[in-house]
């Protein structure tokens, strides 16, 4: 008999019945990949449940000045506040002033790429962020520091917002 030797392999721990048996070669090296039986396993990749659950339990570090939040809410785009909060989250997490907008957090907040770009532009016009645009890449964004105006009106830029 030519070819690899075959042996019986049970498909489960239950007693073998003819439907639960398959023939398997002792050496799989000569078997084409398409004929090797496989079963999918759960993913622990970026879309896996463990990473998503961890992301949902994380938080944005405060304090968040109310004037800063209000200015973002009035920045002229409905997604400006969620984008600003996502940027604050990433800035605090990485402890770096210039960050890329966090795609996973923005997806969690319901913000797509186009809305992200328009919201960042609105935040830039409002004076809440500085942006370094890069062709074909996500922009680098820096939160402008925030502090209340000494005259008592609406707050202007200062040290409180960027951490």
C-alpha cells in the first residue's frame, strides 16, 4: 500500500460510533492544506471580546473644566465633544502631548473617519486643539491648555485641560 498510513480518530470524547470517526494520516506533511480539517477558535485580536470589554471599563481622567466641555459642545459639529474627550483619553493614557485620534475609542463613541475629520477641524477653529496634518495618515493633535479668564467671562486657553 502506497501513501501515508491511516489511523482512526474519534471526533469527540463520547463512545465512537461510525458517524463520529474520521480517517487521519499519521503524518500530515504530504496532505494538501485544503484537505486538513480545521475548526475556528475564538479571537483575541483587536475585535476580540476581551479587548473590547477592557476598553469599555476604562475612563477619562478628570477634572474636566466645564467651560472647556461647553466650548467643545458649541464648536459647530455634533461630534466635537466626543472627539475631544477621546483625544483627552489618549493624551492621558500615552502621556504625550501630540497624539493620533484613537480609532477604537472613536468607534466606541459612534464617530466615523469623516466625522472625526470635521470635528477636529471644528475644534481647531474653536481654539481647543492644534493639528499637524499628514498626507495619507491620521493627523497629530495636541490639546490646547485651558484656564479660566481672570476677568470672569468665558474661559480661554490655560493649563488645566491638557493635563
